[in-house]
């Protein structure tokens, strides 16, 4: 699915969604993705947007497009998890710097991180 109100471009949403489907195990290695045309019809968006997302996924090594056969998943969950962890680590480093600058203690930061990880919205 895509959210037309989201600030993120549609092709970026598709890239993220497909990666998430792999991370959750809904898409596995060697699974075939829908054709560009069928997915564009299903989502009601321009086929060029789907093609751009598929091209980005292929550039990242997540899928492989075979002429006449379509696109298949080639990325493994472990590879995507490592990539995701690297991105999250960079984000956490930036947040930790901001927290330190604001006078937030390590304990307060860790508690906030734990609350966020658990999905809670509780604040002290």
C-alpha cells in the first residue's frame, strides 16, 4: 500500500514496504513480485513509479529482474536486518548527541528509548 498524503515519495514508500515485507518474512528469497502493470493497477498509481521502485530495489540488490520472467526477491532477511540496524544506529547516535546537548541523562535517554521500543507513548 501507499499513502498519498505521506511526504515520502511513492516510489520510496514502495521500496520501504517491499523491504519490510522481506524483513517480516511475508516475501522470501526467490518469491516473484507482481508485474509493474498489475501492481500499478492494484495501487492506482503510474507504472513509471512502480518501475522506479523496482529499479531502486534492484540497484540495492534486493530484487533481480529477469527479462520475460519478471522480478524476484534475491535479498535475504539477514542482509536487510544488517542494513536496517546500520541506519538505526546512525539515527540513535544523532538522537543521543541531541539528548546530551539538551541535558538529558543517559538513564533518561535509555528509558525513553525503551518506551519507544515497546511502542508506548508514556512520558515522564
